[in-house]
C-alpha cells in the first residue's frame, strides 16, 4: 500500500510521535481518534515495526488523555525527508539480504563483476569473492549505458547465471534494475535490487522497487546532493520498505584524474543524519584498480557499513568497465587489509569468524 | 522497429554512407548486397528521409560497381553518438510541433506555467503567452519532485486542461513524461513530449518516447556532459525518430548565487556538433525572474533555436517553482526585446510577421 | 591612504549615508561630528567623488540637526562587499583607460595576443586589432604558468614592445601583474593593469595595484563565486580606487568539452548587484577559436560592457594559448557581427562612429 | 640559486638520470661534459642529496664511456612536474620541522587555532594539543580573508605569541605567509611555512618561500586539480627545496552540505605519483566539528602522512572559523581513536611511544 496520497497534509506537520512495537496498535488507534477529535487529523506511517504519527498541532498532544500510551519518542520534523532521519531510529536500520546483514556494525563486502558476461566468468568470479570473504555477489545483467551502441548486458539470460552462482557459493545476489516493468520478475529470484546512479531520481522506478519489498541498494546520482539522495530514499521508505542502503559512488567535479570524486564527507553526514546503512563503491568512483584499496580503507574509516567492489577474473576481456576491476589476488589482499583496519576501528568483517 | 540489435557491429564501423531521398531504395539495397558479398555486412539506419550505411571496410567502397548510386555524402564516424552528428545533415534538422517549427533559423518561444494547477491559471496563462508571441504552450502535469512529500502534479486531470488551452489559443502543447507506461496515452493528445533533466539517462523512457513518433524535448541532466547529452539523443534517433530538440537548462557547479549555472558553451558546441535544434530554459537555470531576460538574450546570441519560459499569472500562488516565473508584463517586455535582438543577429521570431 | 584599519567597526554598520559631490565636505564633517557626539563614531569612505558614512545606530540619523545636509542617498548595507553595491551608485561606474571608456553603455573590445612574444607579432597584431575597431591592446609580459617549465613571458622586455605598439596605434595598453613589487614600474607606463584569475585572492597584490591608482581589470578566479569576486573587488575599492572592471573568464565544472565553463549568469548578476562594469574573456573560457564568436555575442547580450579577445597573426607559432587565438580575418568578422548585435540590443560599439 | 632559467630546454628532455649521493660530483660532471660533447647539453638539478640530469637524446647515454659512473636510476620524464614524481625517489621524501618528521610512515598531527587571537587562547590551546599528542602547532597570524572587512589576523604581534607557545610546549610552529616580502622575517623564527589555498598559484610567493629553505606546507587550491598542485609543488622543488608537504583541504563542488568536498582520491593519487608527503586538513574541508573525526580517520586510511586540525579552547569566541574547531576533549578523543586506527593500518602516531 502506498502511503503517498496524504503527503501534502503531512508536509506541514511539525512533530512526529514514534511508537515502537511495545505499544499496541489499539493504543496508536486511540491517538489517531484523539487527534481527529482535536481537529488535527493525521496519517499513520510505518517504519519497520514502528508506527509514526505526524502532529501539526502540538497542543493536541498535551490534551491527550492519560489512557493513551506514551509515544516511544517524540521527534521534531527537521526536513522533507523525515522518514529517513536518524532521530526516528537512533540505533540504525539493519538491512538483510539473504544471510547477510548490512548495518550491524560489521564491514560487509559485496563483490562481483560489473556486468555478467559468460558462465565461466560469473562462476569463477563468484567462487573467488566467496573464498576471500565477500558476503554478497553483485553482477549487472541490465546495463544502463551512456551510448546505445555499447553492450547493454545479457539481460534475462544473465539472471540465470547469477542464480546458478548463488547456488554454488551460497552468496546472496544483487543486480540492477532499469525499468519498472522488470521489477516483479527480478524480485522473484534476487536477494537485493540495485538502483543505479542514473536512475536515482527515476521516481516511478523507485516506487516499483520499494513495493517489491526487497532490500534496495540506492546509488547516489553523480550530480545530486546528500540531501537529494535522502529525499530519493524517502520515496522508498514511504512505501513501507525500510530495507534501504544508500550507496556513495563518486560525484562529478572538475577533477579529471579519476573517473569521479568519491565524497566521503557524504558518508559521514549520512551516518549522522539517517538511520539507513551506507555503502561505498570505490570501483566506479576511482575507475582504477590502484585506487580501490585506499578508497575502501578510507570508506570504512569514514563510517561506511559496506563496500561494493568490482572483481573480474580476466579484466582485460571485460565488456564493461574492465579497467577498474580487481584481479583475484588484488581482492584477496584488499580483504586482508580491510580486516586489520576494521579491527583498528573497533569493527569486524561481516561473515568473519 | 528498434534499430538497436546490431549496434555492437556498428560501433566498429568507420565510414558512413548517407543517401538522401534522391537515391532510390533499390540503389541502397544494391549497396547492402555489395557490402555483404564483399564480406562486410552492414545495417541500414534511417535519419528522417535519409538512409545511412556504416561501412567498416573502406576498400569495399572502392570495389563497388558503377551501377551503384553514389552516396549523397560520405562521413567519418567521429564518435559513439554518430546519428546526431552535424556532418550527417549539415543544414540541420527542423522539428515540427503542430504548426510550430524549431530549427528553421527563427527564434521560437515556448512558454507556460511550470505546473498545471487550476483551470483559471492555465487558461489565463495560455492566453497571455499566445497574445505576446509564444508559439507553444508548456505545462507540467506529471511533476518529478525531489521529495515525495511535494506536490506531484494534477496528472491526467491536468492534461485535459492543456488540451482545452490548446483549443482556445491554437498553441501546440508540450508536457513532461515520467513513466514509460504513460507515453502512449500522452502521445494521443499532446504535440510534443518533454523528457526532464532527471530522466535524461532513463533509457527505457527514452526508447518508449522515441517510438511514439512525437517530437521530443530532451533536457540535459544537470550532472551530465555535452557529449552524454548527445548520446542520450542517440537513443531517440536510433528508434528512427529525428524530431528531437536538445535543451540546456543549467548544470550543477559550486556557484550558489543561482539555482544552476547556465552553460551556453554547450549551446555553441551543440550547434557545431549536431544537426538537432537547441532550446534553452533560462527559468529553471537561473531560478529568478530577474535572470530570465539576460539569459534569454544570451541564449539566442549563442545560437539557441528556442526558449522555454516559465510564465504564471500569479507566481506568488504557484504550487511549484513560482519564484522563477515571469509575470505577464515581464513576458511581454521580454518578447519585445528578444525580437529586436533577433533582428540584430539576422534572425526573426517564430510566428512573427 | 588605506581605508583598512577601522574596518572591524564598519562591518557592524547597518546603514550607509552617501554624499555626492553636491554636498560640501564641511557638511559631511558635520555629520561625522554629530555621529561621534551621539556615541556612534564612524569612518569616512570614498567612492570616486562620493563620500560614504556607515551608521550603525539608525536613531542617530533622526536626531541630526536640520543644519546638516541631507545625504544624497541612504542605502542598507546588504553584504560584506558594500562599497561595490549598485545601490551606492545606481548609474554605474565608468572606467577610463586612456581614451577608452568602459561602462558607458557601449561595447568595448580589448584585444591582442595572450603573450607578447616578438616585435613583429606585437606590432602586426596591434595593427590588426586597431584597424578592426578594438579600443584597447592587451598583451601579457609576465605570464603566470601552471608549470615552472613553461614559457614565463618576455617580462620587462615585452613591456617596451607594448609601449611601442601603443605609440603606433594609439590604443591604450593593458597587461597582467603578478608581483606586488612590479606594480610601481608597470604603473608608470601602462594604461590599465590586469589581475589574473590565479591571483584574484592574492590580497597583497590587490592592495598594491589599487594604490597605483590605475584602472584595474580583475579576473574572477575559476574556483571562486560571484560574491567572492565582489569581495575581491572590495579590496580595490577600499583603497579609494573605483576604476575597477570585473572580468568573467569561465569557471571550473565537470564539463570537459571546453577549457572552462563561461558563467554568463554571473555577468547578469554582477550587472544587477554592483556598479562596476563587467568584461568577459571568451578566449580563455572556451579555449577554442570556434567558440569565441558565439560566446562574445552571448556575453554582450547578457549585459557585458567589454570583451577581452585573444588575437594572434600566426596562432600556430604562439608560445602560449595559441590554440584559442583568433586570426585577423576571424577577428574582423567577429567585430562586424558584434556591431550588428549591439544595435539589436540598443547599444553601439565603443569607438564606433 | 634558482634553477629556472634553462627550463625551456628541459621541457623537451625525455629521460632523467638520477645520481644518489653515492655517486661523486666529479662523476656527474663527467656526464655533463659527455652530453655536451655529444651535442645535447643539459642542466643539473638537485633533489635533496640527489643530482638529476635530463637527457633529450637517449643515444648519448649509450655512447657514454665506461669510466662514467652508472646513474642510480633512469626514469622516463612523464609530465611537466617531473621533479616531484615518485619514480625519482621511490622511498618517499621525509620533511623535518624541528623535531617532527612527516613522511616516515607515522601519522603526524599538527594542531592549533585557525587564527592566533590572544595570549591566553594560544597558550591554552598549545598546551592542550601538546598534552594529547600533537607534534606541531599551527596558528595563523596573517589571515587571507575573502572580505577586507573581516579580521585580518594579529600579524607580527601574533608571531611572538607562537614563539612563546613553542618555548612552553616544545612543539615546532607553522604559520601561513601571504606576501613575498614577509618571508624572510617569518623564516627567521618559524619551523615551517604554510602557503594557503588561495595562494597556491601565487608563483612569486612560492619562489620566495622555497628560497627560504624552510619546510613548506602547500595547500591545494579549492579550484585546482591534482596535477596542478603537483605543478605548484614543482615551483618549490625547482628552487632546490625538497621539504614540501602537499595538503588536501577540500575542493569546490556542487554539494552544499559541507564547506568543501574533501578529495581523498587526490591523497591516494599523490601517494602514488609523488615522493612528497601528504597532509589533510579535515577542519577547513568539512567546516564542522562533527566531521573532523570521520574525515581524519578516512584521511589516514587513504594514506595521508599528516593531519592539520583546528583546535580552540573556546570556539564560540573565535574570531575566525570558530564553528569548525574541536574543543579540547574532542581533540583528546580523536587522538585516541586515530592511534587505534593507525595500528590497524600498520602505522603508529608520530611522537608516540
């Protein structure tokens, strides 16, 4: 069910009453009736197992009867993207993709080829990343390419290869979606859906993906701000799906030495402003294998919960972005150094022993 | 029919044979058979009434029999977005929206409210812009908004208002599309479709819009380059639809004094690099009424074929971007100054006497 | 005399009393004594022939005796860079370089080689630009170069060539200064001094140049904002030198198709916000001869008072930025089209008949 | 002695012969004579205790007699800024400021107030940063401010306070220089000189500072690229001063949530491209105390050798940038977490036990 219809009203609300699952639904319904009778009708929102009531007239809170249950928290609505604000869930959101949890304090590495190309490539790469500690497999089957003349991905045929790789390695699989009408069929088989940077403000796609109920990796557009990314995440949260990971993958700047400029300030700001976990893609950002390790280490030091790493068993034969993929031995080395750095930061690798 | 399937082959072609309508289809088919027998099979592309054959093996051209018709032009393929290159159509493309032509050397002004809000607002604004020389009416009914809590447009109800305004003023109507599945229904009634900046790389949407056959206003993403915009246009051209206008509406930079930084260098570069006409939206770029006139004058001086101007009869009551709309008297003043400047540039206003 | 010492006080002032030359100095001194006795001592500033008194306590104005002369204007201090605000001089500032006036409504073209290289090059280029209507000659003798291994200019030897070119053509000469200790010697011979983009916030240089009393062309740094440029201009105005031209020459953005992105929104904003005249350098901005004409036309349409154009009689032999210079016939063509466009904008070419 | 005069020749050289101190000067002179007699005269450069000969004609190397000493290394000249390239000194440069070494693998923290304001502020802040492990004291006495109406620093009076603070704490002192004519007097007392972002391309200042022989902290301009910063460093190296630290402090982007966007990709690239040590200033970059810790951790994870941290005992009373300074307890917490993270990265804190 979409929560969108009444949003115009909500935009004027000023205080948010948050009820955790310890409060009964009957108690919350009592609040709704009280607010209606006080002349400030409201709309109920859901964030995981919490229920949220925006209240525009603060006086109505003070006149509530003592029979109404106390809200777990009262929070000032500080911006348009209020469902994602950290105040609503101070302990943070945990996103579960199959057996993998992102946002529990560990460092989760999702890895794989930028594009699914051949059975051999996918199976070999999946085996390598699983062996060295990745907890998720990412491979693109629908590729949004700048030019229509470029390789557009194996499409549905590629999806079968990902499913086979999951069966062999046990890793949950994540892939990008590019059209609303693909969502349903993808959602039947994958463990997580990625929305690419170019589609971050494709709101029809966001809504369709959120309604699938699957975990979502939402990549920041290279031309959009920290707050606009939170607002895009709000399109997902508003559908009642709180399984959302924000992913920084570099922004456009005047600097030509790397493909994009990785914005780790954004990572730090998101960790402070939102309860959603944060991922970083150092491969697309730097666009060079030599940049993946320093940017990965910097990303977890800045607070990132997860990393998304391009790995390819034969980068020189890749049909898409091969020049930025790590080779297997480079990935193995990275994982070792990440583990030691994580320890220095008081963290551990997801899936580690 | 999509021309997409064989593009991988085409990307390696080096020379383009262009056949204007003076060459018979039989002659072109002769070339296709010749190239196949010479071992370099190719694919036929269409650009308006021209047919284009990419040829990878230049020797095969020299061995062609004298019975084959000479190509109208031979052009080196200089980039991925080759269907849009000016060399293919040196005189430029003219795009026709109802009675209005964009790209014939005149200055065409499309105007109207950013969003369709009420019958009174649309009818009054349409009357004003028609009176002062606009040759198209633009009004948004589906509004892609950064926040899901913002006004999202009147949607299909708004479309009826635009149709009514067209009936009263005779102006062709243009509106933005945000979902592939809306394209068909919109295409039945409007004269032109706008693809917004946030959707410039929503390739599924581009393809659906192109296949409608309607004229398209393709807005440059505020985070994308001059060449990426040409590549997005290529997604449209590749479907056989050459009725494409590129629209510059400002890019993201570090400068905070205006909403966006209008990139008129892009306008000059597009006029040199592509045969497609170029539009400029000074309203969304500057975000302030006081900037609309200088930026409009500068845009046509830089070579823009058309302008897209926000006009509102009561900007202070607008539900969307009212703080950038011109009032009627400001629009009237602008049109007068544009006409005098156009004359100084050796041009005239579209629809002018 | 520097007006700098008491600026901390001034920063808190809220109202500016402007006295034009019709008010006697004795009258202004009366105001100073009145404000002191009212407990709000102030500091006198000069802007050309006007005198300005910042007043922090508005009540003190109302208690002024009727014997005090009325200020010509009262202006709210709206920003830190208040000496440059248009409200202080609504009719705009005219800057005089030798026989040339910038800011009188005309379009003034300053042209010449990016760098002075040889006697032949300078004399031939000067003759060409004079013949076709330029009203100033610009040539660099001290060249600030990104790399120390690049050609650094002919330095003092080059200056003599500029002087000789002035003698032959009658054009006033402008050149860039890069060190405070060069200012005095340069100021003895040139008609205007340019501060380059890389030195826009070299405040020691700004102060030294302002104190020379010469007209200054202050180029906007490619990494600085519209307001920061006004603040840099304030360093010049504060020394009592109002002969300042702001010059837009492109900013750094993510767009790689041109050397810089020309920001004509800045030109429009400056024309509204400051009384200083505005120049545009399309040569350094675009970095390509083919961009000079459209950007020049756009610049004057956006309101620029002057243009700075690279011209070289043999661009292929230039030691610096030759790939952006116009050839003589290109410059001639540009000047003709500028004249016609200026007429369409209700303006005329400086020096024209 | 400046090495600048013959640089035009050098720019065409293709191979660099590097002689470490194990090669006698007589041997190097032999090479110079050989190259002269072979018709490819060259110029001798110095990098610390190494001597470098650029050679344009590779054949001349092959014809060298066996009596000439073998170069320690032969390196291809890969860019304009070749004296700074890592290939010339693969083990990296160590910069010594008083007792502190930057670039030896440790993490060095330089801290202090943005501006020196009062004796109490400087002494208290110096004591705090020394107590918690800083190995250098930075305080600004000449402040380059965007507006001339802002506080410009205590100037020479402030310098005496820094000297006193050094006497009390033993910390070496670093301060910014803004005018070439100040260099000599500053160099007599401070341990290191900072060139601010606004002066990174103030080449006269760079040369004057380099010639002082003091260690230099060269801040990257917020509008300049990774390679332009290396080229600015080249102005310093060319004077025979290799005690240069490059400092990333954020660049200008479209993102408004922080003061600047910290570019840690630049840090990673510099560590790969140059032998110079790299510092990061998270205080000026983020502009908020809450961003200092995540950005500091990320900076050392990306490979930074040193950090520059704003600390103030009473930020709310600061005259300059107080809203970004850490309070003493925040600084103490940061230093503890830095030490643990450094251990996870296989490093240790400079000055630590």
